[in-house]
C-alpha cells in the first residue's frame, strides 16, 4: 500500500533514535537505524531517499531488515514496503553474530594469558602497573586484542562487509564495550574500548581497540600513568598499596614512612601521598 508524505512533512520529520550516516551498496541504498520501531524505520527511509529510490533499513539490535520504495510526485513523497534482499538480510545476521561474539568473548574480562601468543616481544607483561606507565605496553596489548578478536570474528565480519559494505558494518556494529584485560598474578586490570573495524587494501578485515587512559586498577585503586608518581594519591586494600609502593621503589621514587626511608619488608599501608617537592618523594603512612 502506497503512503503519502508532503514535502513539508518530509523535511521536518524527526526520529527519536540515534541515526548514523548511511551509504549505498550496489543498486540499493542502505541506512542504519538500531533499536527502531517500524514507524521510525519508515521515517528513516523517507529521510534518506526523499526524491525516490530503494532503501534497506537495517536494525542489528533487533536483528531486523526492512526495505522501502519511495517516489516523489508533485511535491509529495510516496513510500511502500518492498521485498528484502536475501544478501542484505544475511549481512545483518553476520553483523549480529560478530556483535554477540565480541560481547561473549569480553564478558567479565579477557585474561592476559589469552593474549600472550599475540604479544610478541612484550609477552612477559604480567601486571597492569607497568601497562599504565608504558605507552609501548599499552600498544602491545591493543595490537594483541585486535588480533585476538579479529581471529574469532573475521569470517562473520568479512561476509557482512561483502553484503553491506565496510562503512555500513562499522555503523551497524555499535558495540559500546570496554574490555578489561586482567592479570591473574596480582589481580590488576587495564581497560580497552572497542572502536570498530577496518578493511585493509588486500580486503582483510580487522577489529580495532584503543586503551582507556587512567583505567588501570589494583583492587579498585587507580594506577598512576606516570613513573614519577607526582601528585599521585591512593588508598584502599593493604596488599594493593604494598604493590604500588613496590612499583614506586622500582621506578626510583624516594619512598618514606613516617619521615624515614621505607624499611625492608612488608609494612601495613593505609594511604599513599606523593609530592614533587624536592626531597619529599612519596610518603606511606601506617
């Protein structure tokens, strides 16, 4: 059944869902409308093709595809439903599978042991304390995450890119996901955000992550992003504070306890305060 929209209504339409930019693939235009109602999908088709055309609206959140034909006649826009192309429907299924796989793999956290085969010369990383302080270690884990997740979803993403185009897959694959990389040796974590996918010149598809700065944690205590520890404050679990003190000493920080150099062995730490004033270094209180 054909439905009419006036020119004024088409220009003024507003859809409550967040829409991402759209592109065309083959002879059909494709637009993304995640978590949309049927009316919102129809509105999206009209907005995208106000002068006429065939538009596929994909909703990965609801695993749904709708297709519409629009035509403009004498200032009016008509639209009606048309059959959905099987290739586009299959593409959405592949994207949905990739999204589910990413979320399943990252449920809770990714153990550093899963990434170790991809770390190359940085395969000896064993704590988030050093990841927080060294850009090179962040980059190594970022690359390892890319490889680890790509290996698990490359087939689905490649198939989806063939059906929909890489740009549309990136728009549809809206995974708001922070992956916590965990280090069992001391219970620390560092987080990385999923950013999307890229298609290389040779046609290979890769998953992209990037580090979330200041996300390093040791039992809830934020880890310093600098080896100087200037202005750093921390309080929390005793064993976590002891590890922080140990890393400070390893970094060459002058750590004192009650105004005296920190004695050898373990002390009960309740608070850590660091200063950049000459001679003060970091102070740990019992």
